[in-house]
């Protein structure tokens, strides 16, 4: 994992070697909220070390959705409360066995035990975990996963999009392949994407092109639904051939 880099005032991002997964640190004075810390054990070790070297106090965590690579934690972050949408918190309990299996048999047991221990908070980050002076708005929808949440920082105009608005991943509707929920999620995110100076996807590059990414996702879905094919260049990225084939199955081509 790369050293966390500042992409906007008080917003740091570290990117994993695994699926270009982004961990986001929201810093206010000496407090920090960790959003989706990930991914590999040594990278979580390094992230905990980076937090301590900066003299930061972890006040909480936030998981954007109930997938294994977004529910992780590390003992070095301490025992601050961890949050997610109400739906994500329920899924983290109900689907725990499958989520653990996705981590693999060699994943360290202490990290397995910490995975997914989130509480529900739909409307806002509770005061005990919000970094001082940092305003955060939660945008909860059902695109990609039930109860998926994005975070909007109005002062910095930063959109933390979770597993949407990626420059490397195609749109990935959740099982059982709810395309309408994904389109609705894009509609929910559109006003924020219009304003965003910076967009941070769950996987891929941090960018300044949030609305262009959102429009690309709309175009891909529309092309697949209406024509059964698309020339979106992301379909050639690692792992996206299967995703594109799956989307073709969804739309019946």
C-alpha cells in the first residue's frame, strides 16, 4: 500500500495493491475517521503505523457497504466505534460466514474477528466518531449493494463514492442483479457529482471527473439494456471481462 496522500484538505487516501482498493482518512485536528480501511494484512499494518506516526486519534470507522474488502479493521486502530448504514450493519451479521470465506483461509484470525463489527447509522456519522470540524453527509442508496453509502464533504467538495464512479470498474449491480436500483443510485449521486472537485472510488484512481464517470456509467448501462453491447474501455480491465459477460446475461443478450 502506498503512503497515504492528501487529495483535498484533511482527506488522505492510501491505495492497496489488491484491486486498487482505496482507504480514506478524514482528518479534523488530531482526530481521524477511517473509511473502508483495506486490504491485505501487511497493508493494514502499514496503515495503522501511518496513523500513529501522524499522531492521529482514531475516533471511528465507516464501511460503505457489506462486502468483505470494505468491512476490515486492525487492532492498531483501537476500539473506536465503527459505523455503516442500517442495511449494511444487518448484512454484515446475516452474511458473516460468506464474508469470512471471501477473506480466505490464510487471513489472520485477529483480523477476521474484527471484520464487519459495525453499527447502523443511516442519517449521519455519530458525534463521537465525527472528526472535529469535518462536516460529513451520508448518501444511502441500494446501488451495487443494499444500503450502500457514499460520503459527501461539502466544505472540500469531495465525494467518497464507495464501489461506484470508478475509472477502472464497470457498474456492478447487486445480486439479484437489480439494475433499477443502480440507476436510482446514480440519480441520487448526480447532484453531488456535479459539485465534486474530487471523487474517491472504492477501487481505482482518485479523480476530478466525477460527473464524467457518472455519465459513463449511465451510458454503459443504457447501451447494455438497449443494444446488449458496449464499447466501454473498462470492459478490458482485469476482472471486468467476467463482469461485462454477467451484465450481458442480466439484460438477456
